[in-house]
C-alpha cells in the first residue's frame, strides 16, 4: 500500500474549521459524530463519503435503496463510545435483510 501524493493546494480554510470547533466547544460538545466532523474536514480540504442519519431500520433501508448497495451502517448512541465492540458497525451490506 502506498500513501497517495496530496495536491499542493488543498483549499484549506482554517478559520472556518476553527469557527466550527469553537462553536461545538461553546455548546459543551467534546466529541463529534461523523456527520458533524465532515464540515471541519472539508474546511481542511479533506473529502469524505456522504453520510445519512436514519431514525429506524425502515428508514435505513429506504436510504440504502435510494443511494444503492453495498452500504455500511453504524449505531448512533452517545452512551456507546466503541460501536464496533457491541456489533454496532456493519459493513458491506448488500440487501435490506
């Protein structure tokens, strides 16, 4: 495996990233979910895969059918910091079942 070369100009907007981090800290937030950290990563020129939040399994299936399989799902709970340890992460799901 090789580390890809990064472009010289990543389009970094550190001020925007700092503002987003300061905003989270102002609200007492010290950990961010994937969808919450994406704008910070984007401000540093790092692109991520899109994410969606589903409130239940039916909505998750609907989203998966809209975006196409395979998909990955991850439990969203502030009470469980290590989702993988409780089987809260499932990768390469190819059907609704």
